[in-house]
C-alpha cells in the first residue's frame, strides 16, 4: 500500500486522542505533515506512520478511546508511540472483528470510558 495523507476523520481521532493524553508536546502537532500507510488488518482502519527511522518498535500506548461504528459496534482506537516517544501507529479495531464502516464526524463521538453495547 502506498503512503497517503490523513483523512479528515483520522485527523479528528488523532486530535481527540492527543488532547486526551494531557501532554503539552502534542498540542502543536502538524497533522498535514503526516504520511500514513493503511495496515493489513481486515479493514478495521489501523495506520502506520511514515518515518525516516528504519528500525522502529512499539514503545507505549499514549491514549485510547472509542466511537460507535455505523452498525452500532464500538470501534476502539489507540495512539501508539515508538521507543523514542514519536507517533508510531493509530491502532483501530472493532469489538466484533469486522471491518470499520465509517469514521467519526465530530470529537463528541469519541469517548474515553469503557465501550459498551446498548
């Protein structure tokens, strides 16, 4: 898969997750500068962020949240950092393991409590 810019709904997710992390260094992130590659995850929407570093490895989860997909199932999203504390991946998965059908349209849709089914 070839690198691309973030979609508006992906920027919305990232902004919400980074704001929720309460770490000042994430307030000035330039979302337009990111290039991402869709991960092979069955359509759940995970992204890998381009880097000039060749040997990147997962370091920590910065922030997690969720939103309801079109079918009502929760889609859990997490901002992952590498060992050098730089943005690494946006992990996304549906609790029923199906493909994600939509992206959120407002930050109000992204919740930070435990996902539940109504």
